[in-house]
């Protein structure tokens, strides 16, 4: 904790706080510290229990993802107060845990929109990597009915899933684009030069073009 405190940078904190993350540690320096510590599951659990955002990010980097029980991960996700901790926990830990599919189903139906967003993030991952058994048409039905009025984090995750269906599944592409155009979610999202817009029709078209150019 003393070492993390020594890495505190007021400028980094200012940037992070604009994104809802209450820590001031440069992520490159955090990763370097994790590389030195290597995997230490007990330390990861102690760091998580501090409740400190930088400590929790470090915990995610030094933990053993497969070591967590299903209920532990459920509690951890609900405790993950900041967007970066939430995203890293889902992408670095839950996706690599044997209970990922069970949690995906449970979280997707959760009344808490932040918890539900984790379920949708895991669903987008399955759409891309292991779509067998998923009802893609049914997912599009839910997105069409609920995405427009969903809270920000949930809306973002549903939009990612919509785009992934359109990118990876040609038979659903026209409908995915049509839903994106009608709902117009993230259509005006500010996008840096050289980056792809998160607006689903634009995103789908660009990624399909890249696939065809390979």
C-alpha cells in the first residue's frame, strides 16, 4: 500500500477521475509493479479487501482467476465501484474463470444495471468466440426493446453486443445495422481521429471492411 501511495500522481488522478476512477496511479507503472510481484493469490485477496481502487486493480493483475469461487466473484463484482475495476475484473478474471457462463446468465438478468452490464459484456465475448447455443435473434429482440432507455453502462455493453453480432454473424448483420440506425445509440459519440465510432452501424461496417481486406 505504501508503494502504491508513492506512485500517486495528481495529474493521473485528474484524468482518471474524469472517467469515474478514483485513483492516481499510472497504469503502466501499476502493470510494472504487478510484473515484479508475479501471481500471488493471497496477496491479491488482501489487496482487494482494502477497498482502495489502485490496490484492487493490482489485485486483479496478480490474482489467479481460476481460484475464485462463483459466489466470491459475484460479491467482488457488486463491490467494484469504479468503471476500471469493474471492466478489469470482468475481462481479466471472470472471463478466465470456470464459472463465467453461469455468472453471465445470472448477471444478464440482474436488476442492478451495472451488474447486468457485466452479463452483457460476457455475452458479447461469447458472441465473438463461442456463439454455439446462443439465441442471437433473441438477443437482438432484447437489445431492440431495451437498449435505447438503458442506463449508460448497461447501454454501452448492450451496444457492444449488438455490434459484435453484426460483425461476426452475416445472417444477422442487416437486422443489427437496422436496429442501430433506428435507435441511434451513441451516434453522436465524440470519436478521436483514427478511432472507430462506437455507433453500431459505423462500427459494423468498418470491422467487416477490415475482415474483407485481409
